[in-house]
């Protein structure tokens, strides 16, 4: 049986809604899943931020660097 490749991108913090999608996709035998995005570790941004136990912090397959506060055009990036 061939598998469908799926890339799930999100900001990965514990208990985000993307974690529910990730779990559902990982349960399927016909899906090959790759996760990618910024990762906050045990920290969640709600109510000024808090840390949850490490068992809830699951890193994505590919971690992206956190976004800069400056727009990309001012940060030295060029778009083609």
C-alpha cells in the first residue's frame, strides 16, 4: 500500500490544537507524517505564559528558528 506524505507546519508548543491533528495523522497507517515549525519547549503562551511538564513537550521533526520581530525586508533578506 502506498502512503500519502503529509507535512504539518505549526508553532509547536504543548497542548496546541496542531497536536491533536498530529496525533490523528500518526494513527493512520496510510500517512507518512513530517512535522516542522518553531518549538517552544515546555512553555505555552496563554495567560502571560507558563511551563508545563516535559512529557507534554514533543519537538517537531524539523525545528524552525523563532521569527524575528523585524519584517524580513529590514532584516537583510531578499525576496525574488
